[in-house]
C-alpha cells in the first residue's frame, strides 16, 4: 500500500481567497524543510508497496487462468469421471502420495484438481488426462504472503498492521491537504510540472474513498484476533464451527467424494460445491465447501462437515442464515478483496491500489523538483550575496 496522495508542495499562503497564485509559485515557496507543516512531512515520507500486491490479489483467480490456460481449461463434454476415478489415476501416476483435496470444476470448461501432499494435479474431468502439475509456492502465492506478512512470518505481519494504520492516516491527511485547492481535473495544456501536480491531486481524491474502504477492512483482517471477539460479542452471535470428529466404525468404508457431495448438497440446497477435503485420519470429518449464487468468494462461505463413515451431518455453515457477526466478517473480507460484487468490484479494488503507484511516481517527482529549486536558490544566494538562505 502506497501513500494515496500527497498535497500540493506548500499551501501556507494558498487560502480559498487567493488561489490565483500559480502552482509554480507554490512550488518555490518551501525553502526550509523545517518550515514544512508536520502533517505534510509525515504524509510525504511513507510509501507502502503492499498496494501493488493487493491489486494483484484482487485478480488472483483470473491471473491463474490467463497465465496457465493449459492447466485450467478443458473442452466441455457430456459426462465427467467420478472424483474417486480421478484420484486413482493421480495416485497411480504419483505413487506414495495421498489424496487430500478434490477441487470440483467450477464450470464445464474448467479442469478438476487433485491435491496430493506436495503436489497439485490438474486433470481433464472428462477423460482423466493429466494436464500438468504444480508444486511449491507459485509467484501469486508468494505475492499473497507478501501482502499479508511480507514473507517474514510474524514480524512481517506486525509490520503490515502498522503500515495499515499509517495508511489510514495518509488517506485522511491526503483529503485534508487536497481541500484548499480542491483540484479535480488535469490541465493537459499546462507545463509538465503542473500536469504532474494535477494528476497527483485528482488521482488521489478520486481513489481516496476506495482506499479508505480497503484500509479499514484490511485493519479488521489484520487485527482479527483482537477485533473478532468484540464483533461477535457486540452482535450477540457465535463464531462458526470449523472442525468436528467422526466416529470410527469397524468394517465400514469411508464415504466417497461423490457421496459426500450428494449429502452436502441435500444439507444446503441451492449451493454449488467447490471442494471436498479428504480426512487425514479415522476421527477427522469430511469437509465440503460450497457457495450460494450470490457468494462470489473463490473458496465459498458455506460448508458442511460430515462423519466420514456414517455420512451424518455434523456441522452446517450456511452463509445465508449464519449469525450477524459472521455476516459482518464475510462482508468485510469480500469488500477488501473486491469479491463483493464480482468482477466490477475486483476491477475497482485493483485500480484503486494501482492508482497509488501513480501517487508514488508523481509524489517523488514533486519532491525532486522542489529539492532542485531549493538547491538553485541556495546557490544563487551564495553567488550574489555570499549569504546562504
């Protein structure tokens, strides 16, 4: 996350009554850095590269498909193979592995995925052909971890939290610094310095509301360990249940993925399945993740936990009927990731983050030009009077 936008170079004399003062004159006003208001000095110096990674995350699903159509795209046919058959093919190709997750093809032209312990196997759900594999963290996965932890574990997570707090102040301070001139347009016929200044101001104010939303929702996620209990207490609701235990039965085989999908669909009618998690032991439950049509998040916000032997429904999490606290958590994350309205909101989230790159470039140019003007004035003063300004 970068600073959303910086105010004009200096506005000590730019009140609403004398805004006829030129931008170039305002540029040369600041001769002494110590005279710069603390708000502007603080506002200029913080740049947060988390915004670039955030804009990538907003389109993560689409980017996977764009860059690797050989793994994700298939030719639609009439009948798909059972998940168990696909799993057998994958395990035969990679002996010694264990099937952990079956990802259901979201559309007729998408591949199925069998997740093994250290490998993802992409398969044609109609023919069983292995399209390819993927192992280890991908660039997009590393980008995701960079966004939330800077690839530095707990330390990075703490830094990101602090940066989010700083960014909140920067967004609000940017609006304050924009207010005296209220520049909403770019004068393309003006000098490059004026165009740069106008671009910095206009892009900043137009993106400020969206950046404020992204920052506040990011703070909710970053401090969820502290804030979520308060949310559930304030809404008088309970957090969702993520785990349950199966009861082992001698001589009884575990459910197949197809059986689990059928039971889950009956428990939550109107949903589409996303993936099935294969239990890692005899007491673990099968988890089937699902989503309703209005749920646009990739992993879904509804799930069913099943006894792997009896098929008994142990837990049902319904995003439509869940408690107020959980609905707030779901909405908060959907706003932050841009999933809330699907592709349109993802585009807005990505562009809002990328606008900050413009802010960084134009802000650095403004600072560099101001510094150059100050040096020239100092040199001129020494040459003519022998006195340094």
